[in-house]
C-alpha cells in the first residue's frame, strides 16, 4: 500500500537490536543458516537450511513472490503458477475490473476456466533469484573524508554499476538495498513476471469482513485472500500479456496443510516487509507524535469525509473510490493507532534510556568519543530543526496531496513523455496512444466534483500548515490573483485544464500541441509543487546529511556496544523470514484474547445495518449446515489465528508456514495494541493476524465451487476425506 512511500521519506533507515525473543526480527534468508537456523530448529523447524534458501536447488524462497515491486507479498501454491495473496492486496485489481453491472467488489469473482482469468496490465510478480552481500564493493571505494552529499552520489553510482553488471545478458532485474542505515549493502536479483491474472476473489463481505471497523484489530473474522495466476511465454520467460502465454511452472510451490494449527506451534512468515523504523530515536518518536502523525491524520480525515459523502450518494462513485478510500482509511487508522501505542508503551522513554546507555558507553573511551561523540547531539539537533522549520511537514503535505488528494497533478505529470515527443517532433503518435491508455484507466475511477472538493480542501490545509517560505509559489498566486479563494482557483483550474475531462483531453490528443500542454494550469500547479520540494531539499541538505551520518554511526556504535546481540536490518521491501509461534495475548489488565477465531464469530458480529458486518446468505448456509468438509474441526470452522511473527506493511499476503514447510495461513494484519510495531517491537503486545488456510479453501471449495483450483494444489492431510455431517466424521474428529 501507499503507506510505505510516506514513511520512508521521513524516517532514516535504521535497524533494530534483537532481544532474545525469537519472534522479533525480520531476517535475511541468506543469513538464516548462520544466524538463526539452530534456534529455529530448537523451536521445531524440520527443514534443512538448504530447503529454506538455496541458489542452486529449488528451495522455499522460490515459492515466495513480491507483488508490484514490493507493495504486497504472495506465495505460489500450485505447479501451475497459482498465487495466494490478500484480498486487500488484490483490491485495486478487483476494483479495476468492477463496474455497476459487474460489481466484483460486492459479489466476488471466480474464473471457472483458464479463459476466464482476467489480465491486469502493469501488475508484476517477482521471484528472488539470489542475494549477495556487496558491502565491500560499495564501501571500499568510499572515503570518510567526503561530504554526505558526495557520499550519497558516489554510492548511487556504484550501486547502479553493480545492478547493471548483475543483470547483463539476463532478463533479470536487480536492486542493491541499503541495510543497517548504510553500514551494509545487499544485492537482490529478481525474475519479474508481467502477466499476472486474477483468478478468484471472495466478495468484500468475506474478504474484508469487518471492514474499517475491524481493520488493525483482533479478534478477526476476515477471509482476506485473493487468487492470481502467473503466466509466462511458452519458453518459460516473463512476457507481457498474450493469449499464447502459458501458466508459469514454479521452481517450488507450497503444499497446504489441512492438519490444523494449535497454540505454541512453530510458524514462519516469508514475504517482503516494506519499512520499519525500529531504531528511531526518542527525538524521532517525539517528532512523530507531535508533528508527523497529526499531519497525516488531519489530511486523511478530510479526504475520507469528502469521499464518503460522494460514495454514499452514488453507487458508481462508491465503486470508483472504493480502493482509494480503503487505502487512505488504512493509513489513517494505522497512524491513529501508532500514536496511541507509542504513548501507551512509553516508547519515548525506552528509546531515551538506550540513548543514555549509548552515551555512557561512548564517553568511557577516547576513541569512541572521537567516532561517536556527536551522534546523539546531531540526531537531537536534526529533529529540533525539523520541528522549527517544518521541512518534513511541508514535504509530507505535498506528498499526501500528490498521492492521495489532487489526482490531476500526477495525471498531468504523467504526460512527460508526450511533452518530450512534442518537443522533439518524434514518436508523437506512439506517445499519444500511450497517454490514452493512462487516461482510460484514470478517468474510469474519476468523479469530477469529488476531485475538485479534495483538491480545494487539501490546498487549504497546505496553505495553513506549511510555512509560507516553503510553500509552492502557486499558493501566493492564488492569494493574489484569487484573493485566497481556493474554490475559485479550483474552478478555474478544472475548467481550463485539458486533464480535467475525457472530452477535453481527447480533443487535445486529436491535435496535440506543445503550447497548450505547457501552459496547462494542472501541469503548472504540479511543477510549482515539485519546485517547492526541490527548494526544500536544497534548504535541508545539510540537516539531511547530518541525520544520515548520525544514524549510520548510531547503528554502527550499537553493534559494537552489544557484540553478542543478533542484529537485523530494518524492513526495506526485501525478502525476509520471521519466525515465532502461534500465541494468544493479554491486551489490557484482566483482558484475554484467544489465539484463534471460528466462523461462529461471523454470525455473532452480523449486523445488516452496518455494511462492514453483512454476512452473505450462502456463507450463512454453509455455517448453519456445518458444511465444512475436510476443512473444519468437527462442527467448528477455524477462521483466523495469531502468531508473534514480526511483520509490517508489505508483509500483507505473506505465507505463514509450519515446521514442515507447509502453508497454514496468509498473514494480513497487525493487532491494535501492536500497531506501534514499525517503531518498537513489544513481544507481549505485537501479534500477526493470519487467515487460516482451511477457511481460504472452504471459501474456494464450498462457497465458490471452484474445486478445479483445489485440485491443482497439494493438500497435506492426516485425516481421511469424509462427507460432512456423517457419524464417521464426528467419530474421526473426536478421536
Ligand atoms: N490493515 C491491513 C494492512 O495494512 C489492510 C486492511 C485493509 N482493509 C480495510 N478495511 N481497509 O495490511
């Protein structure tokens, strides 16, 4: 989800010190053998290190997929490229295929044959080919004498070279990822498939049961899954969508366990967690609480209010804005919860204690004083300046406007290729056709009155919240030319811009000319905002350099200070494994939360007056008839369960795997008490919320009747297949 891009801009990439808790940590698959394997084995793991991660033989990592460059995770569950991920990870695609006539969001979608599977241009599925530690290659050429700016530039140069060399004469893509705040660098090489088709999705009343009310909470009764299939060219290589493409044959796929789960069972989560800031300083925590989180919450609040009103009034708008709304509501609730839990857990104080210990350790030695003496002061000063000057808030407001609010800015900005073509006079038709494709997608989910309201209100928040010297100059223009009347300016912008309606755009594209597009008011506004961000970057360059350096040294120092601790890098959209157990928790004094839920809870929560809790008739029927087949536990149908695995945004859709390497669930959320987990891992409070794989299969089989999909999978069963509701079944269950 978009949440990732917000976070990484403002918090330096830091890392986390692992305590003795096995549950804590998102570990690099490459280092599992060296760092974690013995402990994993002690906890019950039955696989060999080679079965987990190998670059020579097929291993578990070959069944793990990164979706869309890191927004979500997924896993292969059949020899024919079938993928499981979350409903909320496929939501955009389900929504894109939906219309008032075919409302797959409400009704669900099931391809009953391969021909019915729906293509999703732009969607990608990446497999990890290998990881390599390239720290020496990157840092050996970097001298400590150069400025942070030079250092960053030089590192970018070296990284690009490494990425290029790693993929030369292959069809792979590569990324060098910064670990431990810039103390280490790892090369990740991927094979990325571009034909990923939608195969099945339950209705939102199953896949998002509980909606925003239950989101980020436990207990859960959500069947949060979607099914895709990867297709490739007949030679097995990635290809764009084509009828000639064939289902991808994976190197490994996960068998699925029907054996069920129980408390204290070993569980691993494999996926691509997006961003954590586990070692954010106390100053950073204070900054998040006072500035960063309130700004996000305020803007999201406004956007949700505007969208909700229009969505409630019109079914078409409801479908058009469903995915955007869910994304913003998700971020809004996350930051609300994060602030709450940072306060409740007194994270500021625990960070301050660590910094104090660090200072004492530094001061005990002259050489340390020389290297690390200014680290804590530099971090503190950075946040003081950030609070005073509001550089980060200005950039954050722009990003929220750009990503969530004023969609016309990004749409206008995407005409860059067209502008270049018009300038050079070359490939104009091609550029026009390409832009038409972008436009079709854009206008499908576009309601002009909603867009105008969103942009107007965000401009008001921006002009009030961002210091005038950091504002985009378009604001002062509005203040003079439109006497500060934002409504009037927005009326002007949308009435004049070629990007505001399909009609205006099409008539422009019929006869495109440089002059019209270059003076378009939407493009002008976008350019003005981008210029302001570039200006802020210049103004804050010194501070940004200082915090990067201080953070890097802080991490380096901490690793020296605690040589016996196992450290792992912050999440950064690279493949990780976290391991732990299935476990319950006590969210508050005298309150106990069990580790699993059953279908019974769906009925308990049912509320026909509340759209988050409407239960589909067919699901009720399955429940009432106890038609659970081989997926249930007698007359009970398991639904979700908790583990203490360490996850974050981007982990959504991750496989939850048992000691034998079999799929037992799909991770889909964190719990409310643990929602501060991006900054601190509290072993007593942080839980990973998973949908039991048996419920997923029940929905595919009994609800959708898509048994052909079940037939593709390898189910591991320790009980015989029996007809539901028979004496025989009861007997087996009670054995
Ligand atoms: N909290 C979930 C995550 O970030 C997303 C849940 C989406 N559902 C919703 N009702 N907004 O992975």
